[in-house]
């Protein structure tokens, strides 16, 4: 079993723990500066603390971060972290370096209850929600492994973030806290399969956290097959929530479209999408499908993807084709499994 980790606690809790050790309150701030500012995770290296203070902290918290994790490095520099949790479950998170940017893709649940037809995480079922601490832990471990702070955070790993809103919003509050990472809210994106209560709650929160919606089809029948959550939140309800969101925030929404051969990649599908997007401040990401063992779907042929894109562009819709990253280590979108 891992010794008590230090990191997965909020600053105020850590401050209390520090004073309970008989240390001055400001020591907590010093430690936080080392951890979050300098990414130093060893008390012995925190040289502005007295030797006695360092010793006391090291005794109280034998390790700052767990050590029993595994990593895989892809050919394109993508790093996948596989992390065992205290109850024996395992989750994955991904670090994606790209020029000046470093994006951390974090998980919000063990497995996922949504069960999207083209997603490896969904095919494995759902176990439980992650805690705030387990979400923060993914970030700290990736930062330690990659020796860098993230420039962006996306909740696109395992799980549906809006089915674990309390912990996801709690973690975002910590990430954006100036005493911790101090990340700008606009550097954070939540990707949802369309939980309308979550979209509404995000609209009412302060800050500029971005919203991405895994749309994949604007035909209810097709979408209910691909994203079963559509039966609970059909497209008219989803669209109404998005209109409300845009009215309140005026922040652009991203639509994720994974194009699958013969399923949602026709010109008619593209035209229907244009119609759905009419009047919405949005951007479309065409995401290359990443096959995984046991899945029968195939990615749309390149020619179909090109035509699809042309239709959107012609209609004046901003569209990007998202490069697939980390597919060789099963770290790309929809490939995480915690295995
Ligand atoms: S795509 Fe996202 S919401 Fe759908 S099953 Fe996978 S993790 Fe869950």
C-alpha cells in the first residue's frame, strides 16, 4: 500500500497538517511553492525550509507522490500514465506535448457509464467516480514525469466529467487557484457526451472553462446508437441547453465528430450537421477514429473526410481535422482503458 500521499489535499488542509506538526503556518505556503511553482517533490530539496522542518514533513508524509505507477511513451512524444488507486482500480491520463503547448488529458471516472459504441473506455463498463484528490494526482504525476507544468488541461480521458461534476469542478478550482497551479480557466476544457445539467452548471460558474461536446451525429437514431446517453438527452434537449449556454457565456462550443465509415460520414450527414450548427457559436473538430482491439468500426476513408470537411467549410463553419496522437500506445481519444 502507498504511504500517505501529500498532494491530494487542498491547501487549507495541508496548512492545518503543517501547524499540527508544530511548524509555522507559512511553511505550508513555502512547500506549495516548491511543489506547484518549481515542481520539486522532495522535501530534502526544499532548501528554504529548516532541516528540522524538512525532517518533520518527510516523517509525516513519507512520499509526496505515489511511486507505483507505469508510463508508456509513444513515438510522437505522447506519454500515457497508468496509475493504480488505493482500492486496486487503475486509471490512465495522457500528456501531449505539441510545440510550445503541453496538454494533460485527465480522467474523471474509473471506466465510463455512457458506453459509446466506438470507445474502448466505454466498452469496459463503469466502476466509480474519481475523487478530487485522484484527479489532482494525475496532474501532479504527469508534471513530475514530464518535468513541466501543463499549458492546457482537457477532461477527455476515462469517464464522463459531467457525471462527476462535484469532483471535476473541485479539481478545476484547485488547478486555477493562484496558490496552486494558477492556470487560467480558459486553458481548461471539459468534454461531455451531452449531459445537459452539466452544461447548465458550467454556464453558471465563474471563469472561462471551455466546453466540447462529443456530437458524432445529428440524427437521433444514429446518435443514440453511437452515444447511448442520447436517449436520455436527445438532440433537441441538447441543442436547447447549448443555446442557453451560449446566451449566458458567449463562449464558443466545440463539437467533436468522430467519422466512422458508412455510419456518419456521408454528405447528407455533413449537411445535417451544418443545419444543426446554424445560429450556434461553434467550431467543429473532425476526430480521426482510433481503432482498438475487438472494435468493428472503421475510420471514414480520407476522401469521405475531405468531402465532409469541404461541406462544412463551404457553409462557413470553422472546422479542424484533429491529428491522432498516441495511437501506438493506446493513448489516443477513446482508447484509454486503465489496463
Ligand atoms: S467517449 Fe467519453 S463518454 Fe463515451 S464512453 Fe468513452 S469516455 Fe465515456
